[in-house]
C-alpha cells in the first residue's frame, strides 16, 4: 500500500517535472531576454534611461542585475544565470507556501492536491517563464495564502509574514497595473476582518511603505524616466498593437483565461466552511484579469497570472469539496490519485499555448536559425540591430553572447513616429519635418554607428511601418545621414535567413 501511495504521489509531480524540462530548454522568452540584455549593458557602464531607453519602470532592470552579474563573473552565460535565479526564487516561494500551510486545516485530498499543484503553478508559464507577469503570479501565491491566514487563522509568524509581504510588494511593484491584485485582496481582507482588525495589521502598511519608497527613488535615481521616457511611452508606445477593450476579451489569449477564472469563481464562492483560500485566490485572479484588460494588448504573458491563480483556486476548492464527500476510509488511496488528476488537467491546459511546442521547434524556427547566424558572424560582438522585432532578435542575441548597440530594444520609437505617411509626399521626412523623437532616433543611430562601428549590422526585411508608396527601408533611411552613409561603406553582406540580413564589418 505504501509503495502504491508513493508511486501516485510521484505521478502527481510528473507535470511539474515536465514543465521544469520545458523552461530549462531554449528559447528563453524574448522580453525576458531583452531585459537581460539591457541589464548586462547597464552593468557594463551604459546609463539606464539615458543610453538605454525602454518603457519598463526600473525595478525589473534592478532585479535582473543579479543574473547579469552572475553571467559577468562566472562561466554561466546570461540565460543560464537568469534561469538559475528564477528557479531559486520558485524554490524559495515553494518553501514559503509549505510553511504557510503548516498548522492550517487541510483534508488529505486538499493537502495532496496543493503539494502536487503548487510546484506546477510556478512552472506552467512555459515559454513565458520569468516574464514580469509570471514573477508577479509566483509571489502572489504565498501572498494569497497569507491573506487567507490573516482572515481565518492561525496567524503566521512575524518573520514568515514579513518575508511573504516584502516579496509580494516587490512583485506587485513591477508594473503599476499589478496593484489591482493587492487592492482587491486587501479589500476582501478588510471586509472579512472588519476595519478594526484589518487596519492595525502591519503587513499592508509594510507593502505600501515599500511602494512609496520605490516611487520616491525613481525621480532621484532615474530622473530621465519620468522626465523623458514616460512622455515617449504615452505618445508613441501605448497604442502600438492594441485590441479594443471588447476585442481583447474574446481574443484567443485572454478569452480562455477569463473562462477559467469564471469557472474557478463558481467553485470558490460556493458556501463551504473554511473555504477562504480558494476565494482569496479567485479575487487575486480577478485583479490579474483587470491588470491584463487595461493593457488591452492580448499578449500571451498577460494571461499567465490569471491562469496560475485561477488554477490554484480550482485545485484548492475542488479538493476541499472532495474531502467533504469522500469517505475517510477511502481517502488515503484516493487523495494522491485525485491530486495526480488535477495536476494532469492543469498541465494539459497550460500546454494549449506555446510551450512545449516552441521548445520542440526552436532549432528549426527563425529564432534558432538567427542564433546560428549570429554565432557564426558576430559571436560575443557588438552589433547594430535595425528591426521592429523583439522576437526573434532576442533571445538570439543572448545565445550568441552579442550586445546590441541600439539605445532602444528595437525600433519601436521609429515605428511610433511613422504610423502615418509623410505630408511631403516622399517616403521619408526631411530632418526639419521630423518630430523630436524621430530626429533623436535618426541622429543617435547614425552618430553611435560612426563613433564606434559594431562588428555587424542586423537588418529586418519587414520594417513594421506602413507602406507609403514604397517599403520603408532602414538602410536607405539612415544613409541620408552622412555619418551613417560613410560608415556603412565598410560593411558587406555576411548572411541571410528568412526575414533578416546580417552585414559584417570589413576591417
């Protein structure tokens, strides 16, 4: 009997193990790779928001300095260092959840289900592993468990509560949209505990203090973020590639996540004694949904925290229901079997997306081919990237240990300033017709290129800019600047793949 129970418990952990192999396999997520590349350049001496211009608030770059430093000072490369740090974070959060469950009233089925599902939840992001949304969802799990204990008891130790709260505060601070999660959860805690008990609890005030300190540090340490970057974001980035508020609800990304959350809510809000944790998890998922909806871009990683928190709520709610209907005599054998079934269902739902299929096809897809091309022509070198794309430029740059010289991650700023055709009837605006933002891109690309010519130039065939009589050509556009034109004469075509050409410098 013990051998059979042990086998079933191991079976319940197989989906988590499968997704662990997925996240360890290339490719690393493109946005994660781009942030890592910027943090590496920042560590090497370039100024964040001065030489490195991006829409993200500084916290994600600060946190990514840790794997960037590991990559700089050890034999590990950037992607390996980042995965190591992220897996250590997941292990730490898993340990926090184990401690938060100690002393909590759990039936054998609920205990088995949570033990099998929590590790899977931290890994089920697959290709979106280590995205900001994934980071937030991972730390939101122990935060929801702590909120349930603050409502229902028994109280957690001060040290454990502080650790969970600090971690959650950092996770929610990654994007302003994420604050919807603690806002809803703390509102529920206030409703259930009453103002007298809830308002004297130091944990919400600790979170608020961390957020205020972070907000105060931004203008002091990164003055260009609010002074220069945020206006560019509002003017040229926010409206790039967005759905309408209704269309995003029925998109193939957010639509299934919304249905999953509604199903979890139907289970969590059924009146059952002691069922506080499923309710808190659903409320956290609702906050994650609000965060995704207001961004109205319909990207895959926006749905990740909704899926993770809703799956957690379903596992906690359904397993508690099973504990109420399965006879005690049968529970020892049934508990790991139900846990295995739940983990399998969550794993199948998670596999509906890009993972593990993107990992299977990496070597044959554009990112794998571009990685091979960069390793052959520009391994460990600096290169100018003239492309509107994040993927597949990243993570190909990271795997080739190459560094972009562009001041933005891609040419999103040039895209934003060229959403309409020039009024002069020509394909490109003259310099005196350009906005300050477009002239900044035009000037800095040419000047940086001439001042320190990189080993190679990677050029995308598709500019991501509307057709205006003829295609927008990056080389033609920048060659109007005499510094760029003179320096460009030193480059020859080094190779091509679908959608990209690489030019190498002739020394």
